[in-house]
């Protein structure tokens, strides 16, 4: 059977070829160190695991959960947003629980776009924005992010005809894959742009808590007027080493939260109640565990950046996220990534996998144990450029 054309039209799995090269390298006996995927190696903090253990014994949580997330979970999300950004949200109308932020990001276009509507998506960027738009029959207008603009989109350059057909703008700071950050001045421009063109501003804040040397990301809601235009996606995945648990939430515009919730109630039944209980414990932990995690990534970032410089490369030194974005000598990112895995057994993500403007870069992830990162750096230092 041929799959549906919407599936056939999805972009090919970008890392498939690299995966093949990785397997070939392993078959030749190379011990491959993967710095390609952003999946924390550190364990979920024990108080969160303990809360899940206790919740597992509660039979009421073995039943279908509340579709939108339990009142307790949504209240904890609202309390966390207030503690972290000084912004108060109504947990009933302005917060929706998600089965990981990827799930909400992937469903958003189905909730707010009609076929033929345009979605403005950054590239390089998290590939799900564009894939989900395509699945909803929407058209993607890519916003190229370039080093000379600090990897911020040039909103003034979006053609008027596109603005007229656009329904939503995606932004993502701290940014995957470049590690770039945005200030409130940029958020103010994005809010103004979305208000003028009647767009939903979709802010993906998956990395808001991963920052170095005291850097802490802002929320788009710290900008006046954001309440009228924005929704912001937050995830437990990166902050609390909970990628496998699948728990996140979206906050903001009730006229976006409601249709997204209506869509989801037809597709899923909300996050597992035990996982919601664990997320409540996570959100109530205070900044200690987050700060400890940031310390680990900062140490690894410094080690990797130093090693890459010693190898003759010119990496960015990110203030946030656990990614290091590195321009490739000669500009062939796919060839460079293939060489790293074939010759050194170090797997990285070629930048063109995140969009055409990512060509010429590779992304290193800091989510491996220190000893493995040290080993990778030692190998990279032998790199003959
Ligand atoms: C920018 C960005 N947004 C969202 C996600 C999804 O995270 P999760 O579904 O685990 O919340 C990721 C995961 O890598 C990401 O990089």
C-alpha cells in the first residue's frame, strides 16, 4: 500500500544517511560517541522520581487523566510561570497540559490554520514547525536566521502578501540549533509584528531554563501586549532531564488554548496522571536542580569550545541551550559530519538538516557524560583540517 500523500510529502529523515555511516563505523570497530541528539544523559532528579513512585500507588491515576491536565498540574504550571517570569495565568483558560511540547507544537497548526494559510517558521530550526504545518495543509514561509543578525529573523523583510495570508509566527529562543538568545527588544518587535498582522505568536521556550554565567531567558509575556497575541510552550524535558516522561504545557491566548484543547480531546487523553504528579514535584523544586544542570552543561561547553578551538575551528560559545554551533571549514557540513564519524567516531548533526541556512555548520550537543565528551575532544584535537 502506498502511504497517504501527506506522509510521502514529509521531508526525508535528515539523519538517516548519517545513521548509516554511524553503523558502518561501528561495524569497523569504531567506538562512536554521539554528540548529535539533544537528549540529556543526566538522570531525572530523585524527588521527581520519588513523587512518581508515590503517585503510581494511587489507583485514581490509573484511569483516563483530565484531557487538559489536572487542576493541580495546571496550577503548578501557573505558579511556576509567576515565580519565574512574574506573570499570572488563569490555569483553567490559559494553560493546557501537553504530552511533551513536541506534541503541542505538532498539533498547533491543525488547531489554528486552514489549508492554504501561511506559517512563518525559522530556519535553521526545530524541524517539527514546518513538518506540522505541511501536515495541516498550511504553507511554510521560511525565515532565514543568519549569524550577522544574531540568528534573529528579519521580520521587516517578510513580503506584505505573505503577511496577509499568515496565521502564525514561530520563534524559539534560546534557539535550537544555534544556541542564540533573544532579548525583550526582539520579543517586543515580534509582538508588534503579530499584532499588526493578526498572527498568533508561538514562542517555543523549551530551553528557557538552560543558561550559563547567570543568563536566564525572558518570556515573551514580559512584553506589554503579548497576552493578546502569544502562546508560549514550556517543557519539563530539558530542565529536569525528563525527555522520556513526555510532559509539557502551553500558556497564553485562550482563543488558541481552547481549539488546541478541543483538537487534542479528539486525539489523545492527556498526559499520564502519574507523570503529571511528577511534573508538579518538578515545578515545585525551586531553582536548585536547574542550576546544577546548567553548571554541568557550562563545564562541558567550556571543554568542548576549548577543544574545538584547539582543533582550528571557530565555534560559537553559547549563553544558553546545550548546543554548540560550529561553522565548517570549506562549508560542506554533510561531508564534514561524515568525516567526523568515519575517521574519529564522533557523531554530530549537520546544520543543513535544520534548514538551508544551516548549511555550512554542524551542531554539537553537550548531552553525554563528561568522560565521553573528554574522549570526543581528544579525538577532535587530532583532526587534520
Ligand atoms: C526547540 C525544541 N522545541 C521543542 C522540543 C520538544 O521537546 P519535548 O517534546 O521533549 O518537550 C525540542 C526537542 O528537542 C526542541 O529542540
